[in-house]
C-alpha cells in the first residue's frame, strides 16, 4: 500500500513516514498543494494523510481539488481541533479527521480502518457503475451496453473491470491491480493481470486487438477510457 503524507512541517512528515514505513507501508511525501496533486496524479496512492494548515492552499482547498478527479481515501491530520473544522473536513470529502498530537498506535489504527473499509467496498461493489455507454451491474455480474447488449462476467473479471472503471482515465500498475482485485501483491503473478485483461477485451471490446476501453500503457500498467 502506498500512502501519501502531505504536510509542510518537515519533522512531522519525517515522524509520520517513519511510523508508516515501520508498519510496512510505502510512503510518498509532498509539502504543498501543487506537489500533492502531482503526486496523486503520478503515483496514485492508496491513501492520503493531509494536513489542514498548508502553504498556498489549505488542506481543505486541496481536498476539494482532489475530489474533482479522485476518490482516494483522505485522512486529515491537524492541530485544529474545533468542531467546525472536523465537520468541514468530513463534509468536503475526508474519510477521517485526526487531531495532532496523536498517539502512533491511533494513527495506524485509523489508517488500517480506512484502508480496510476501502478494500471491502472495492472487492464487494454494491452499486451500479456507469462510464460512457457501459454500465456494470454488481448483482448479476453483467456488463450492460447502451445499445441493449449484455455480457456476463466471472466474479474476478467483474472486480477487475469495476476497479478499472472506478478509476477511469487513471493508469493503474499491475501491483495495484493485484493488491486491489486479488488481494495480494506478488510480482511473479504479473502475467495474471494481462490474462484477465485479454479475457475482458474479448467480451467488451468491438475489436479486442484494437481496444478502445481497456488500454495498455507501456511499462506502466492499464487504464479504462470512456
């Protein structure tokens, strides 16, 4: 799991990063609004730890910008303990709000809880998802097309396509896909993703040799295009 630590306080970033790395997470660091947005676009982290008091743009403003393009989980870390700040953070799209100073064990517990909830939602989607003329039905594991056609998928095919469509336009690495869809991260199984992508193309692409939706991004991974 990759976690983006976003804070302009260098000692705080160093301490938080150390705690996360000791717990087995990979850490990406950013220190201002533009750096945060760039890191999310380029690194696609699994979680963002976001300070509220940031230079140039507040953490609240950055959160609003993130939510325009991404549903990555966000935990606010802030010394601002007023009720209105906590409420604001959750209303604009934050998943949790932790007040500084905090106990290391509480931070790790909050991180684990948010990621566990996120993975549960990802692996067991309950709501229909539509991108362009393609709709996924999680009850029947079917793909519904705008022209009335319908294709049935296996549970793994469905979870893979759901994950790609939920992150439409974003490049997802093989390790990210394995972690989210299969529940583990093992480079030796990287060909597994390619096999399932090929199976999906045969089912949903008009021409599987020239895919319009399931795109391979050389040396990076795969993405879904509307």
